[in-house]
């Protein structure tokens, strides 16, 4: 992620982060332009997913299915075939 200084449009770096939740973080930034040196705080927030569900959830489901006894797995597959 590239951070730009609001005052001079120069490059800035993130010096510290303060994660307040899974969806909100404060970024403490400093401008790298020597003549400016502006320090500021930006806020980073989660907006929305681009793909549902997460691939991680897919893998968790596969792992749970592998643990099912064969007869329960077959019954589940039959139910899925009928739902089509």
C-alpha cells in the first residue's frame, strides 16, 4: 500500500499501527519528504468481500467432511443430489 502525504503529496511511511478490531486500524504515518515532515493518522477499515465464502472456509468444510463416517457421508451426498 502506498501512502501519500496530504500536505505535499510526497511519499509517507507507516510508523505504527493500532488495530482496534478485525475491521478497523489506525495507521500512524510520517512524510518522507525532508522539507515537509508532516506526521498524520489515517484510518483503514474493512469494506466487503469480493468472493464468498472465503477459501479458508471451503478447506475447513472439506476437512470436516473427511471426518464423517462413510455412511453419513453417503447420506449427505444423496441429499445434495436430490437438492439439485
